[in-house]
């Protein structure tokens, strides 16, 4: 396992002891396979980050903890690492803790482990449950500021929320849906990944309220708990289509859009309007192919930069600032993709 980094640096990145890292690097045995993978990931993270930052100025170790599909965690990682040069003269080093689904106690264990080993800050995307709220309290009590990303935990001791106004995003989706469907008949499928993420709940509330005000006769059919994963989303959508022959449009709050479109195709049904969130790699490709009508997007690079600045302010490294404002909601069609999303996929 060749690398140019001191064992101490790798141990700090991985959150492990130097002795454990030494055993892994020298193949001495007595180490779990999962621990060896943590060391490999730490080396990969160090290698990637050293190409983008100069090790000068004050260093902040920030933990990014997220429960989200891989397509979104990949976008968040890329956004943070693209912003690292803009944070000079400070240096932000990052440890990533990503999982797609699972019981909440696994997420709480990650947060508690971070509280024990120390961190300059935690950027968190997590379900809004009492257990997670309590774990955030323990982090803050340990002197670790917490910034929620994309979905908030307002009852927790978190320092700030970074992301869009999700209720306004849902209302925007309803406005677009109403404009495009017009007076054509048909019901709208609203799809959430889980009922425990506050951002999704707020989007659904904004959507439902605006639809009720503007198109009171339009029926909404809700599905949830697909976790934003294609493997579980397909069956939920297909069952909804079988139950309701009037579904003609989709507001995808939680993702899994490849599976949703496949379910429509397999049922030989048309999706007249499809509104989705976030320019992850799946949605960018689907939008270019005109299989999505529109994507409501926000600048993740801006969000990650703002989250890092909040952590730095908490440690007195930046002057105080006013309240964090919501990120701008971008309405993206196949014809106005941001420059970073116009090629590839």
C-alpha cells in the first residue's frame, strides 16, 4: 500500500490509532477487514485532497456524515473538494461517513464516535429523529459545532442549517406542474424517500399547499420509504400505477428516478410531467435526454463553502456574520444546464 503520508497523518484522517494503522500498512494481521478499508479510504482522501490544497494556515478537520443515496453523496464530496482552494489560507481536511440506508442507531454510533475522537466540525444530513437530535447535543457538548445540510434538525443544538427553503421549493414544483399540466386530467404521484427527512416533508407540504390553492381538483398520490434507491423505488411506483390508472405526472422529492421512469415504461404509461430535485449524475443525464421536465437545483459548492465558513466562525477564525440565508432555488431545464453539467454524465 504505497503512499507518501506519515502514519500519524493517516491515523488522524482515519480516526484510528497509529498502532492500528501501522499494523494495516505492514500487513501484521489482527485487524478487521473493515478497519483495513478505513485506512485505504484515508490514504485515498489524503491523496485527493493534497492535490487541491497547500498545507498552510490553520487546519480544520471536518466530518461529513450523511444518510443519502450514493449519487448525492458523490455530488457532495465533489462539491466540497472543488471548494477547498477557495478556503485558503485555512486548510480544511475532511473525513466522509456515508451510508445509503439503515437503522438510526448506526448513524448515532458514527456521531458518538466522532464526539469521542474529536473534530473541528460536523456537516450532517440525517433523519429528524429524537435519537439523532440527542447525538447532535452530545457533539455540541463536546465542543464540536454541527451544521445541517439539505435537511434540518431544528429542535437540535445544531449551529446552522445550509440549504434551500424546502417549502418554497415544493411550492415552485407545484407551480410548474400546474402550468404544464394545465386543464388536462390526471393525478400526480409524489415520491418521498422517507418520512423522517424534514426537507422532504417540507417539500411535500409546500407542493400540496400550492396545488390545493391553484389546482384544487388535482388528486395527489403519495408513496414513501423507497429510500431514494432504484431497487426499492421501482416496486413502489409500479404498485401505485397498478392501483391508479389516472396517474399522469410525478413530483420526485426523494429520488430513484431511473426506477420511476422504468416503472412507467413497463406499465406502458406516459409520464406527461416529471419534476425532480438535484443535478446528481442520474438526473443530469435524464434531463439531457429530455426524460425529466425540470430539475430544481441548488449550488452544492456554495453550500459546502458556507458550511465550512460557519465551522471556521465557530472557532473564531473568521469574523461573525449575519444569519445564514437559504440557497437560491435554480429551475433547470435541458436548455439552461449550469456550465459544470453541460458535458459528460
